[in-house]
C-alpha cells in the first residue's frame, strides 16, 4: 500500500519528487501557501497586453543535463530562446557577458581575438590568489571593465562592497574573446511555450497527487505523515529558533509601455547611481509571440525582512555558521527531507533543482526498498 507523503511547496522540487513517488504508487499531497502552483517559476499571462509575465522575476531554462531536458520536454513544448543581455553604463549600451564587442566598443578599438586577449591581460591586475570578488574581477579584467560592468551592479545586487563578497561568485561570469553574446554556454536552452506554470501543473497532473493551494503547512503536523518533503525555508521549519538565515529579496516595480520599450528582454544598469539593477521586458522572453503592449519590471535588490520573499541566500561567514546549526538540527529530525532552493539554502538553477529532485525521489524509493528511511538531505548543504 502506498504511503501518505506530503510535499510542502508546489514548485519544481515538490512537483518532480511528488510525480515520481505518485508513479511508484504513493499517495501524494502537495501543499502551497500561494494560490498557484509553480513556486518562484510562476508565470501568468497579463490580461491587458497578453504578455506572459514571469511573476517572481525572469526565468530562462538552460542545461547540459540531457535527462532533465528530456524530462521537461515530456511535459511541455519548449521554444528556442537565447538570453542576450545588454548593459547601460554611463549612457552607452554594451553587450554582455563581456565579449569582443564589449571590449572593442568600450575601449574604442577594433581588436581581433588574440589581440584582445593580450590587451585584457595587460589591463588585468597581477593578483595571484584573489581573496574576494573585487580582487577576482581586477585579476580577470582590470579596473576599467570592473568599474563599468561589475562594481556598481554588484553593490546594488548584494548591498555591500564587492570586497566583502567571496571570489567564487565571479568565477561563474564568463569573459569571451569572440562575438558570442549568448549568456549561457549550455547545450539546451529554451522557454516553455505557455510559461512555466502549465508545465509544472502538468507534472502535478497525476491521479496519485492532490494539490492544496492557499494553505500553510505547519511543521508541528509533520508527524501526521509517513514522510515530509520540505521545500520551504530550512530555518522556517524550526520556527527560526536559531535566528534567520540571511537572504536578499527583490522588489519589482512594474510599468507598462505601448510598443517596444527597450528592444531586448534584459537591460542591466551598471552605474551605482541608478537605483535598480536591471529592467526586464517580459514580451521579449517569448520572441515567437507578438504583442503591441508591453509589461516591464524595474528590479531593486535589498535585504530580506521577515515578511518578504527570500530570493538569494547570502551565505557569508555568519550565515554559514547558522546554516551548520540548522543542518545539525535537521539531521536529528526523522521523517523529513529538506529539498530545493529554500530547504537547502542554496541558489539552484531550475535544471539543478530538477536533477536533485529526480535523485531525491530515486533515493527515497531505493531506501524504501531496503526498509530504510530517507535522511534530512540528499547531500549536505553546508
Ligand atoms: C530572481 C531569481 C531568478 C531566477 N532565474 C532563473 C533562471 O533564469 N534560470 C534558472 O534555471 N533558474 C532561475 N532561478 C532559480 C529558480 O527560481 C529555482 O530553481 C526554483 O524556483 C526552485 O524551485 P523550488 O521548488 O526548490 O522552490 P520554490 O520555487 O521557491 O518553491 C517553494 C514553494 O514552497 C512554498 N512554501 C514554502 N513554505 C511553505 C509552507 N510552510 N507551507 C506551504 N507552502 C510553502 C512557497 O510558497 C513556494 O511556492 C531564479 C531564482 C531567482 C530567485
């Protein structure tokens, strides 16, 4: 007989694990406090303009993981989409990520790839072991490009000096010596034709799954279930008793425009005196559609307060210490597995979220076969 299992959260984590366990014969209840499925990937068509709006910020699907790509394509049709980001700095528009076009335009040059490589090498500062974000950037691109494209943006995004941030953040930002302005390197990239919410609704569409929306799951009731998969905040499960793990939140100031406001989906603003980090124009995330009107978000980043939506985990020294304490508490809890971006306090792209959810579902079924219980984490978030 199937077990009674609850998924707290109807985002990708809850949906993918729930689907796998429902297919294995378990009785799955998915509970979300919001009035929609999809979690932070939720999309909704705007009534006035017909534009598909990425309600909690823009989401672009990109992955090298073939199983994950095949998985999402089995629930919806993906349309081709390449993320091409621009940045406005000191009244000029540049191409991101920093590529040969950016370098030539910024320095007023016409360099070929090898020349540009040497040129940037001559600009880069000689820092053998960068200790923070700023040093990493200076070692990569030198002071001019750092100030234009990284410094102000990063200060706005993280609300602190780049010298306080770990060097590892910048290891993810590529520098290109060709004219490739596709933001992501991944083999598979695209956008679900009808948005992410119908895709996630389709994953949840199984006779063994009951979805309850607008309902807050109380961790005190965890014992009523054979197993709980918790994709809510890790510290929230424990009533924040050791304090709150730090997050950045985002405010989206929506505005509308009759026509094409900026000609691209994402326009960053590199200068620190422009208060928002970027403007996103949602109709450009669906280039196969055509809409007269436009819906845009100005994106502002700030420290997350108790009633805000947590977006980016901060993961600095203090947070990591608190995280270790929460992980220790979670490891003492039985019958609960912490999953997803909030449950494991990590920034996870959608493809990684799905990969981990598939692995978690399989690990649950494998443990069950051996008569064992699944632990608190698939892998430690510390
Ligand atoms: C600003 C931003 C932009 C992003 N852009 C991209 C992108 O371009 N490409 C990409 O691949 N990834 C992107 N991501 C990552 C993507 O959002 C995550 O991979 C994905 O949302 C993780 O899904 P999840 O199910 O783990 O969490 P979530 O989507 O956060 O779902 C968790 C759900 O749990 C619910 N919940 C929490 N606590 C409770 C409770 N007590 N009771 C009931 N319900 C509860 C919440 O309401 C929420 O709906 C972005 C993330 C952010 C923050």
